[in-house]
């Protein structure tokens, strides 16, 4: 039997002969989705789901919002839309499958198609035979590579207990300072949870040179950093932790690699996660280069009688054609549905991933799909990018909000590669629409053919995606070069074409040695003599369109060393 045991098993004799047509290991996202779909497709089969923890089918992505107090109690994360708790009894009565919580599958015999499960509290073990087996074991938090003390105030944030423990202490007023190590999704969400909702003095630390380093480019991430700093969150990038220890008073102290220290009442270890695939490895299933279980398009493992889905599997990126690990609740639910469809006789394949995500940090909506420019370059693509700031509805409409978008494409064939979006506006529709274009290997011109729904309460007459496509084509014709650089050297002339009142209200954030000239767009033609043809000129405005028009005027007048600030001032404030 694969999966060696260090302790002799204590069997419950009445359970030894149990059999299920389908056994599912894991009960958070992919597992329950597989079981519920299977039960609908094949109502006469026996389905048994084992979950090590006590909670089943809870909204794991909602944990930061429970910890913050936005969600009143944890029970809301375990309820159906009509208020019933997703308990083992609920799944038995309403869905038609059996759930056994507090029980861990510790070994699998593929030859006899038998699992050994153990009650976590009593230690009692029993055998259960299967027809088909599904791994939905999820992910585990990464182990810190630095020393940490034994303290219940130093912990990751991946389980319900993590959220419950923090919120209990926060409600009692027992946390005054928090150190968050890791500037990914969870780290950034927890910064809002701690500093925004509870008013706790919060420091967010990231070892890379930006927040959300693996999904956003640096100029887009900088918008998030400025927002956090405005909300009084301390942000430390390019900073590594050397050790967390308890001082003589029993307080936590984070020792940085530069020798400095940060005192904190609570430390979150947001160091990422890895596939919970140890049992699969012990069972002899093929494990991929990312550490996840290898599956084919049908979510079938190297054993044809075993399937896997969710955060424990390795996936395929549709654009790079490379293997990738992407733990997302949305993907896990899709995996569960696809597994059930295939097990019930329907031929369905998972096409791979594009990397779509959304996250909210204070007043910013943040999302992306496809590749960042850096990721695309690392994957071997030649890239160019275009970016700008736009309104999600006409400016005259009362609920109009702004957003900054960056689009990455290949100049070789105009193939779309990725979109990043940040702002107060409706970025969600743009991310979803762009995802569809990527799914269909879209080109820049395809965006121009987008027929979108238009009415002032919902959208502009031309969508920001139309504008991005048009700007990209103009860039390819050599008309204007977009730049993300808002800290040009001292030789660069910065031409601000906003109205004088705008410029004075929101001055450009550069040093005193920069040459800044404010000439409103409507006055530019008659004041060209104030500019130096020989100098590099960076044109700026609030969102980008005026800078673009000004650059065209300058180009027609003979200026050659031109660029415009993509995103405009809207991306910098």
C-alpha cells in the first residue's frame, strides 16, 4: 500500500466493508461542487465526501471580510443563498450525498481501490472502497524560511480558525499593531481589514520591489501602494524578514534583514500557498513541476480511476502554453463541475487558465487577466503596452468613476496578451470581456469590433477597450510613444496640457530640477515657441486624451523625441 503509516491502525469493524461509487477527499470548493453535480447527474449512485476539518463548503475567499467585520458572523460563509447552513445533514437531505467531517484520508491502495480514513479526534481508522476517487485537497500555507516563535499571534490566514481568532482579539481591543508579511492578494486584503476596519496600526511588508508582484506591472502596483499610504498603512517593499521573536516582555518583534525591527501585537504570514499533494504523491500519482497533481483536460490524473481539481492541481496557461499553479476559488468550482460531467459520461475538457482575478483594496477595484508585461517577456514574447485613464460612464453622469487600464500586446502580430485595471470605476466588465478575447486568441483590431451595451448610466459611447485598441494601433504606426515613467530625468521637458487651475490643484509629482511647462491644450499651437525641439518632451494631462492630442500637434510641428504619460495624472493620485 502506498502512503506509509507510522502508527498501527485502530479499525472500526462495522465500517471496514463500506463502499462508495465515488469518494471525494476535500470539502471546501471543488469537492462539494463535484459531489453536488454528480448527485444531480447520477442520483442512484453512492457518493461520500471526507473532510478533515469541521467546516464544509464555506466561502474561503470571504474570510478577510469576516475578519474585518463586513460579514457579521462566520456562519454566513457556510450558508446557502436562502439561509440554510451547508452542514452534512443539508448535503445528505438536499443534495443526496454523504459528508463525513473531522475525518482525514491517510492512505490509499490503488490496487484494491481502498482508502483508509481516520477520525481526527478519536484516532479511530476505517477502510472505505471506491469505484472512482477525486482529490480536492486544496492548498497549504507556505512554511516561513525564517525562525518564528510558538505563538498563537503568529499565523497564516488560510483557515476559518485564523479569521475567527484574529477577529475575536480585535473585537476585544487586544491588537494595537499588526505586521503583515507578504504583499499578495491576502496580504493586501488584510491591510484593509486591520488598518481600515479596525483602525489597527498596520505595516505591510513585501520582499519584491512592489505589491502584487506576480500579477501586476510596477507602475500599476504603484497606484495600490499610494492608496494604502493614503489610508495610513505602512508599506515596505524590497524588504525581507530575518526573524520573528518574542522580546523579554512577551511582545512580538519582526527583525528585518537590514537590522531594523518592527514591534507588533499580531503577525500574519501571507507567504503564499502550495498544493496539498503529499497524499497524492505517496499514492504514486504523477506530480508536476509546480508541485501540483498532474491532470489532463478532463481533470483525470495519471490513474484513470482518480480525478483531481481545485488548488491541489497543476494547470496549463492558454497563452504561454506553460504549466502554472493558480489557486483560485472560481477555478476550483469549475473543476468540480467538469470532473462530475466527465464521471457521469459527458465529454467536457478544461481549456486551461488565463489568470483572471479581481481584488478590492480600500476604495480601489483591482483586476487583471492574461499576462503582465513582465510575465509576457519572461515567457518569451516581444511586448508593447498601452495604458490610460478613463471614465466608466460619461463624466456628466453623477455616478461616473475613473479607472486606469494597461493593455499588453505583441507587436509582431498584434496579438492581445493581457489587461490590468485599477480604479474606483467598473473594471470588472472590462476584465471579463477581455478574458473572452484572450480565450479566442484575439487581436487588437478585434477589440475595435466589440459591440457593447451603451447607456449613460452604464457606459460611455466608446468603451475604454475601444480607446486602448485605437491607441495601440496609433503607437504601432509610430504616431505616439506611451511611457509609464513619471520620474523623468532633468533633461526632459514636462509639458502639462491641463488647464491652469487643474495643474495648480494637482501639481505633477517631480523634483525641483525638472523643467515643467504648463500650456493648456487649447493654447498649445500659439505657444510652440516656448518649447525646445531638441529636448525630449513628456506630455501629461489628467487622463491621457489631451496629452495624446497635444503630442500629435507637436509631432506635426516637427518634434521627434516625444512621449505621453500613459494613464495621466489620474494614475498618479
